[in-house]
């Protein structure tokens, strides 16, 4: 078994733990992920109590280097998403 939890695995887990159909489980998971994605794209912080917080922020253009050729390049500005664990989950992870 892989160490990666996939969307299909989440759908199966929702299906197994509830009395809904597999199609309904798929619809609910897809809907939840769409809501999360929309919030992040709209620059809203996504806070899930007891789990953590997702935030998107802009990175400025910066100087870089092509490691293959050592040529100096400019990296374009971009947005990145960061995830910060909640204290509760961090404590569980570290078994405190």
C-alpha cells in the first residue's frame, strides 16, 4: 500500500463510514475540494479548526540560476500556498 492518501481513498473512506452511496460520497468530496480551492484562489485563508490553515501569498520576482548551465535567470512572480498545522494536530503528530 502506498503512503499517499489520494482523493479516491478519501471518497472510499467517506463511503465506508457513512450510509450514503458511492456517487454521493464522490459528489460531497468533490464539492468540499471545490469550495477549498475557490477560497484559496480568492486569497482567503482556509482555516480548519483542529487541523490547520492554508494561505496563498505572492512571491516577488527574484534572481535565480539555472543549475544545468549556471546561467543567471529571473524567476517570475508567483503565488504559493502554505499550510500551517494547528497546535492540536502538531501535538498529536508529536504525541504530546
